[in-house]
C-alpha cells in the first residue's frame, strides 16, 4: 500500500541525492514528446529511461522532455548530451534499446552508433 | 494513438503551454449510462472565438515550425467514432475546457492504458507549474490525486525526481484499482 506517509522517507533520500548532484555537470537525456512522438511510442521510452537511471542510481543524469524535433517519421527521438562530448541523436527508439543506450553511452560514454540518426539515414 | 491516456498526455501539454496554474483531468465512467467522459479543464490563456473555431482542424496550430496540429482533431475523431461527442469551451484570459464523451461499450474505444505513466510524464515535463488534479471515477466510486498535496508533504522538493515520480505512479495505480474494485 502506498500512502502519503511514504513521502517523508522519499524526501530524506532525495535531499541527499540533490546535494550530491550539485557538484556535477550532468548528462541530459531529452525525449521528444509532441503528438508525433507520443503516437510513435515516446512515453514508454521516456519511462524506461527514468526507470533505468533510477535503477542504476545515476545521480548526475537528468531525463527531460521536449516538443517536436521536426523529423516526425523518425520518432521516438532521444537526444543525449554528455558533458564534453557532441550531442547524439537516437531515432526510432524502443524501450528494449534503453538499457543498452544507458549502459554504453550514458555510463561508459560510447554512443551506440547503430541506433543513431547517422545510421538510420 | 492506441491508448486514451496517450491522448490525455498529448492534450494536457496544450494546457501547460497555455500557462495554466491548475489543470484538472476528469475521467468519469458511468456504467449505467454507458458513457465515459474525459474533461481537461485549465485556467490558461484561453483562445479567442476565431482560433476556437479553427482548432479542431488538422491544419490549425499555433506553432510556427509546421502547418499541422493533430492532437485535438484526433481526439475529436475518436469521440465521434465511439458514438460520443467532443466540445471545447474557452475564454481568453480565463481558460479552456475540453470535453470528450464516448460510449463505454463502443468496440472502437481504446483502453485507458497507462494513465499513471501519463501522469508521471506530465509531472516530469512540468514539475513546478501547473498543479495537476486527477479525478477518476466509476459510478459512485471516486479517486482524486492532487500534486499540491504531494508538494506539501515533500516540503518544497521538486517533483521531477525519479523516486517521487515512481511513488506518484504507484499511488495513482492503487487509487484507480480501488475505484475499479480490483486490487493491485
């Protein structure tokens, strides 16, 4: 059973994380969530990134959303920026691809070339 | 769109972009009348009469990047397909109310789908403003979720934290299950 009483413990845990995070410039994962993205399956992809980041306890990674990136036929589109590296655009992303992208790119800083827009076009 | 909750995710973003401070998402199943009513009520900037007339057309959008806007027309089409009705009321400076009614037993009615995921996604996209209120009811059974209550319990923390979003999704899933008379 979930209740509002759980929130106090979550608050304490989160405060610790927020303080740690202040010391880093983090990686950003941005998912396109306009009508085109949503219709193509962006919501489960975004939730998969959130869950994967949470599961691996990656403190300096933020998951965010944006509108239409302008290439609707390639949705769901995800852009990942690792500090000090070029932004990488992944296209036609499915939830099954998310653990590999997080492990290889977000954690180890090696983009998964075969999922990128460069490989698709 | 394969789920009603995906339409909701898409269209509530219009309210967010309209600068709403509170968005109410009302989902009311009435098994006796065989209807499902989905209402999205915001206090955003609203639309004038001219835009309101145009906005159910796929070729109307306020964006300048493209000439099409499919969110509203797709939900309207679905409501009409499901022997229901679609209406939009709006007043400049006051807000907008979108209302879509469906026949519950229509064979064309998609499932609600991952409504907790939609809420998680909406809150992640707009963690500070607006406040989201979800009213989910089936006949006399009712569940209400309000981000203001969570915010109060968290004493000013941002809601866009993975652990908080997971709790919210779980809490909503549990509330929906209670309304439906099932347990998780």
